[in-house]
C-alpha cells in the first residue's frame, strides 16, 4: 500500500496494465500518517495501527550485497605505486584479524583474488616446468648429466636477474610476473643447449674436455647473442607499454627482458665451468675401414 509494488496485471483492449494498490499521496507524505491507517482485527473490526505498533527511526543500507552467498561489504582501495599488491594484501589480512569480530571473514575479488588463489600455486608450477624441461632434455641428450648442466648454469642466474628488478621496484611479483618467470625458464635454457651439445660433438671428434667447451662457447656466441637479441627486442614493447592493462604487460616484459640479458651474460661463463666439473668424457669415435679377409692357401705336402 505504501511501496508501490504491483500485485497483478489486467488487460484492456489488448493492452496489459499493472495493478498497483496504493493509498492516496496526501495520506503517505510522512511517517506519522502511518498511525492513522486501520487494519482488520478480531471480529473484523478496524483497529488503528498505532494501538499495537510503534515507529522507530534506524539507519539501514539501501541494498544488502552478497558475496559467496553471504552478506558482504565491499571495500575498495588504491595501492601506491611502490607498494606491491602482495604486501598490501598481507597488511590488510593482519589488520582484519585484529579488527573483525569473531565469526566475520574476508575474501577477495578481481586481481587480488587471482593472486591469492593462483599465486600460491606458482612454486608447484615452476617446479613442474623445470622437471618437464629436464626430462625432455634427458631424452634428447640420452644423459642425466647434460640437462643438469644446462639448467643449473642458466636458469638460476636468469631468475635471479629478473627478480632483482622486482626487488628494486620496477615491477611487483604478481600473477603476470610469475607467468614471465615460468616462460623465462624455457627461453634461457636454449643458451646452455647450444654450448653443451656442440661441446659433446667436439669431444667425439677427439678434442679434450677443456678444448671442446672453450671452442663451443666461442663458436656458439654468435647464435646465442642473435637469439637473445631477438627475444629481448621482441618483448621490449611490453616494457614501455602504457594505457589500460599496461601493468600486466610491463610485469611480463620486465621479467623476460631483464632475465634474458642477465642470464645470457652469465651463461657464457657459468655453463662451461659446470661442464668441466660434471660432464662426462665422450670418447672419440674412430672410423675403421672394411675388414679384409685373408684366405690362406692350403699348403702342399711333399711326399
């Protein structure tokens, strides 16, 4: 009678109209007029509403929002550029545990929820990618030592170089930078593959281990620099991207560019060193000519 909601519809000449029961406007201008509204009581007698109801003024939200099927209040904030998202969420969680009453919980939406749900899986995904690359290289080289040399001599240095720029404040460790780190593992491994594969081939030709790995690093320097330069310049636009979504592209670009540059610079020196310590000796392959069969003529017996 006061809210203006319709209760039914009726049709006149093919047109449908809503049925909205309401009291007259002049009888519902203020809350005090509710006391003069009569309702049916016992014996169908009209009783004023003020005889059994009182008015009380309270403050209520205009709408009750829900999240995960629970009543929720949405809090939004802006994080200053130097502060990473993970650090801000950690501070918010500590304050919520101290402030919220018992029985209240908190949850996230958007990028914050993505970081908390998927960010915890980064370590497992990273280890799985490393194991997968190791097994593929082990099948390719038919050895368990060579993949270890490749990954140990290139991946840790590239990851450290990429994370250095994150700690310096050029980017944050978010879900996009984590994707860049996983991609970096596969990209930087090719430098070690080029050196180790060529060094093994030179040993099979009769070179010593020192000569083989030294010549392999020098010979493979040009293709390593070319592929690294192609990767760096290909991802360089992501570093200088601007506009909507620039933060995600900047994170991936900074991780890949910085990791490839630093990883390549150290790979040329670290991979040969680990190769000298871990790699096995490949014996020279000797080509033997066709064997000649010598037929001895039977000796003649002198009688």
